[in-house]
C-alpha cells in the first residue's frame, strides 16, 4: 500500500518537527498536522516562519519550504482523519495528577479521545501509528476502542516511537540512529509495517529501520529513556562523592567514557535532568512494574528519580549554604530556564525547582533565558502550587539580557547550558555584582580558572 496522505494528531514538540521532516523528505505525501489548540495551529501557520510555536534549530527553514506545498496545519481534526490513510497520534501523555496511579501512571485520556475520534470518523481502513511515548500494551486499548466503536472498517496499529531529542530534533530526524516500527505479526500487520517503512526509506537507509512486534517497540522506548536517565543519575551520584574527595567528575566521566563498553555520551554531571520524557517515562515504568507485582524492578528504577530530585535540591541547598546560610532578600541571577539549550521547552526543568527552593528562602530571582518568556516561567512556578501567581510574580524578575539580570546580584546560577553564556564579558558581570560574587555552574560550562582569576568564587557540579 502506497501512502499518499498522512494525518498527525498533536502539533507539539514531537508531532510538529517530525511531520515537517516527513513532508520535506516525501514531497509526494500530503501531511496534515492537526491540533485542538487553535492558537498553536495559528502560530504554526504564522506567515513568518520564525514565529512558529516551537524553537528548534533548522526547523523554521524546513517549515517554510514545505508549508503550503505538502505540509498543512489545521484544527479540522475530522477532515484530516477522514482523508488520511495513515494517522499518527502525537498527543501528550502527562503523568496522571488524579485517581489511581496519581503521580506515576501515564494519563491516557488524550490518547483515548483520539482513538474514539478516529473510530467515529473513519470510513475506510486506516493505519494508526502511536508516536507518543506510551506504556507497554497501550496498543491493545487503542485497538479495542477502534474495533468496538468504529464503523466496521479495519485498523492496523503500529508503534513508531520518536527518539528525537529537543534542541537537536531536526538533525536527529534527518539522521536517526534507528527507526523503530512495531506491528502485528499477521500479514495485514506486516503490510502496515511495510507501508511505514516505505515512508522512512525516502531518506533513511534500510539497515537503520528496525521492525519488531508492537510490545517490544512500546517497551523499547521506555527502556531507552530509562537507560539514558539512569546514566545521568549515576554520574550525578558520583558528582556528590567527587565533591567530598577532591576527585573531579568531569575527569572521572572522561576516564570512564573512553571505555568502549561504557561510551562517552550522556555522562555530563548536571543540576539534574529535565524534559517531558525522562521523569514521566520512568515513573510510568515504575508503575507498570508495580502493577505486575515486580517491586524490586520498580524500586530499582525509582531510585533514578530519587537521585535526580536529590541533585536539584542539593544544588539549591549549596547556594543557600555558601551564601552564609541566608539568601533572604538577596538577588540571585539565573542564566537559563529551559531544561536544556536550543529549546524553549521548560517542562520539568531543574530551574523551576531550584527557583522554588530559593524563593522559599525569600531570595529574589532574576532570570535571563534566550527563548523562554516570562509568562511561561511564572506559570511553571504557579504549577507547583507552592504559592500564588502574585507572589511568584513578585519574587521572579525577568530580563532580556544576562548583564541586566546579573546586575547587583549576590550570585549567578547557570541552569541551562546555552552556548552564549560562555561568550560573555564576565569581568563586566563581576564588576556589576555584590561582593563576594559567586557563580554556581549547574552545567559545568564556564571556565572556572578564568572566573576565579576575575575574582569570582566558583562552584561547579562535582569538583
Ligand atoms: C529525551 C531522549 O534523549 C529522547 O531520545 C527521547 O525521545 C525524549 O527524551 P530530551 O528530553 O529532548 O530527549 O533531551 P535529552 O537531550 O535527552 O536531555 C534530557 C535532560 O538530561 C536535559 O535536562 C539535559 O540537560 C540532561 N542531561 C543530558 C544531563 O544532565 N547530562 C547529560 O549528559 C545529558
Ligand atoms: P509532545 O512533547 O509530546 O509533542 P506537546 O504537549 O508539545 O507534547 O504536544 C501535544 C499536542 O497534542 C498539544 O498541542 C495538544 O493540544 C494536542 N492534543 C492533545 N489532545 C488532542 C486531541 N484529542 N486532538 C488534537 N490535538 C490534541
């Protein structure tokens, strides 16, 4: 079966970039991305491609090339479902905030709504592709909804998890390590898998396209994220030990990273991992393990989260302790709010938790982030429900450049590894600050020796 029309439900950090690249690489396929959020679709359709709602290096260029040609953004979900032979589900699956599994299980209400909508609208056979990261065996629920509420048409369900990382989404999509496609072992299932393989084969070599059964594919995504997060928590655990022993965590990471069995990536000690995936997926894995009665498995993975929470808290504690055990009324400048560089996404960013801790100590936080808006920062704090919107607004100041953010501050805390922070005139920043002036480098990106020569008291992670 040759696919000529694709629909993607969900125009977020996954759906948007993924569909833009599919459209760019497959000019014969019409790709329509739909979302319930009207503002989001309006932003994707903004005549100026620089104003699209998601910041990713290289994305606006691809959108401007394909949009209007074979890439469309729309709020007409029914029409897009009806026309497409293949439907990607890329809606969000946040951690449940209510009921059974609260704080752990993935909330599948948006997925279920999509499945019901597809079932209601579809008048011809469709291939439904799970793109969102989902708990293992979600395809079973989707299948059951489609088959029991549909119009008697046939559905094939594939799992095709997205491995792109934010900030590098476009290059990850253009040169993926692998594409994973899980489907039914029946001949219909195999045909559906082949249809999706053919889409990717437009730009990905066949030896990088891996096909499995649906459950392996669903579980592989959770496993990949759990392993990656575990590496960060492992090196972060070592960072604390380094600080006690005069070892240097960057040196340790380099030494072990050169062991080809361990490998060099994902060994950067930091103030803690953030992002929409790692915490959510591990909590979900823990919940699934528990629900099968596998308590040791659950405890093992939960420790990755416990370590990450500890690392964030340890960082804010260190700031308070170093500033003579009181930060009340002191201005602390934050460089960066996003969970990593080159994205405007702040979900689960360590900066939010560090700010919350410091505001509890009545510090004034003054933030500069190149891509995150003030509204987003305040709403991130509001979401924690530690204090109300007015209080958060009064404690959090935002500036459009780092020099103003740091002026009169007692300390600078680096929360995101934006490249531009390494290029600043740090002498100028030092001169404008209270003395002694401290730098807490939560990303180990600044040159400690250079800062110390200027007069700063520098503290990184793990040294
Ligand atoms: C992650 C996975 O990498 C991706 O494959 C999956 O599909 C979604 O989740 P993402 O959350 O976009 O992607 O970012 P990633 O680059 O993995 O970073 C996650 C967090 O870990 C960031 O806060 C980052 O700063 C932190 N990190 C990463 C470290 O602290 N140290 C490292 O060595 C690497
Ligand atoms: P991700 O990082 O997984 O892409 P986002 O939150 O950025 O997550 O994007 C998910 C998008 O899915 C949101 O824009 C949301 O409005 C959209 N969405 C959720 N449920 C539905 C639905 N039933 N129909 C259409 N769009 C939906």
